[in-house]
């Protein structure tokens, strides 16, 4: 069995922590470097439900996309919900490692996994990483459909292929417009409209789209917008990342058991509507 420090070194090679944004909090949150690792659980959010799932599974390591502590803290007291997660993990000898913005821009990264879930071909990064001479790393991806379809048809594909959430899929734009080139960005993406327009994409699929930016974008031009749940656009990365660690385990003869959580940790629990306007 590998030690935690060996597994973390492999994960850091996939998603180097120095490539994270300066405001981000990535890396190992807790865990004994010399502890043996047999089972690994991948998830989007380091919440109590995931910690409890790891306990039931007998996992030695959780790898999440979102940080537990994005901002500083002065306490990990169990009376606080985040402190309770820390206590659960330490009590059961479970390590926690985070790959966030360093996984967003990786090759392959979060948006590659999103494109894969949608079965569309990646062409290039939406916002290239200037430090990557190969031109493959960066934020978001520009993709091509095998054949054109309407915006409404592509939105239906997204609804069918992404994990189901209470929000579902929201669409802005002419649902009858033809779509061929697609920009995708897992997680919050309404700061990318200028890059998407410059790319010539017909539609942007992302998450956390807000009223005013969307209103302005639809007035600016014919760009279609598809808003999926934040969790749903990033969950495919868990499967991609688990497959990457599986390959590393096979190569090193580690015999790791790698799992992907199916627990829906999207915070929205229900959706009510009297019907979309005609």
C-alpha cells in the first residue's frame, strides 16, 4: 500500500498547487503523511455528508474539488459545521486533499470532463494559460459538435447527460438558433462572456449565471447561454480524476480502490415553477 505522501505527490503532479489562483486554498487539509492509503473517495464538496460516506466506505483519503476552508479560520471546534468535518476525518484517520483552480486549468481539467460528459470534441482552451507552451492548459474549453443542432436541442442534451439537480437547465437566447461551436466552463462562468464572444462560440454552457450579466449578454448579441447547477458542471471531473488516479495506481502497483461519490451535494433542494413564459 502507498503512503499518503506518495499519493499526494502523484495528485500534485496532476494538479500542481502552484498553478492555483492566489486567492485559492488547495492542497492537503488533514492527514498523516506516513499513513497507508487503500481507498480514495472523490467528491465535489467537503461537506459532512461526504465525510460520513467516507467513514462508511472505509476510505483513507477524500479528494474534493472545493476547499473546506477557502478563507482563514481560528478554530476547528466541532460545534461549527466545518470543524465537525475536520473532527470526523481525524477521528477516523481520513485525509482530505483539495484540487480547485489548479484542476480547473489542468490538461485534462474540469472543463475537459464537462465536455466529455456532453460528448463534444475539445478544440482548445477558452482562456489559454500563457505559461503553457503546448497551448492545452487554461480556463474553459472551446468545443465542436459533430453536427449542428438547435440551442434547445443542445440544452436537452445537457439536461440528459449532466447529473440531475433541483435547478435543472436554464437557457437564454433563441432556442431555435443553430449551434455548432460550444464554449464550456465548469463552475461559475459569467465573467467569461468577452472571451466567449471573441472565440466565436455559438453558446456558453456554465453555471451560476446572474441576471444582469445575462441580460446584458443577450442584448449584446445572439450568444446562447445555458446555465446548469454549479455542482453538476463540476461533478464529471470526479470521474475523470478518479480514472487518472486509477491509472497511476496500476502503473505503480498500488492496488488502490478508487471511488466517486454519487451523493448530490448541490445546495438547492427543490424547484417550483408555474411554467415558462411563451
